[in-house]
C-alpha cells in the first residue's frame, strides 16, 4: 500500500517535468506587421487653363488655380516663333516646378502637371523669351483633396 507521502513523492517528479518543459518551450513573438506604405498624394480637381502666345506675348499675365489641382495648360502657339510654358518657384527661375516642351507654331499642346500644394504666388514664363513673356501663377487654398 502506498502512503500519501509516497504518492506525493511519486507525483512530484511529473509536476517538475511539466513545469520545466513549459518554461523551456520556445515562445516566438507574433510576427511584426509590415510598415504601412506612405500614401501617394493624389492630385486635386482637374483645372484646364487656355493660354496663347501671339506677337511675342502671352494672352494673360495671371493664372489662378487651387492648391494641388491637376492642371492642364491648353497652350496655343499662334506664331512661328518657338514658345512654351514653364512654372518656377520665383522670378529667378532657379527652381523649376514644371517645364513644358518648346514648340514652333502655329501649333497646340497640352501641358499636364500638379499645382503646388502650398498657396502662394509662383512665376511662369516662356523659356525661349524669359524676359518678355512672364506672369504670375497664383495658387489659392482649398484645392487639395
């Protein structure tokens, strides 16, 4: 007959074995989820601006669009001289935002770009006539999506 004391000694090694096995089991942490991709900014509402070049001048010296707008400049070069539309951060034209191809006319071309997201006054010009064909490109708040 096994006494209670002996029964406890008989069961004790199994309990120790279970505890040791549980502690020795490798625990793997849950996998780290991949980082969320940075969303690509989407252009705002589309805006089409008609712009012509004739007699060595643009037909306007001010263009106004909402911030972040998807801009199309429907450019009409009405003369044989080469012209384009180019957008810069300032009149120094050191930092370009968009530079369209120079075309000889009469011809038309669409220039597509996204307007700056920061409201303010920017500078546009014809790169073939940078001192005589210039204007202000005004970006107003409220156009970002």
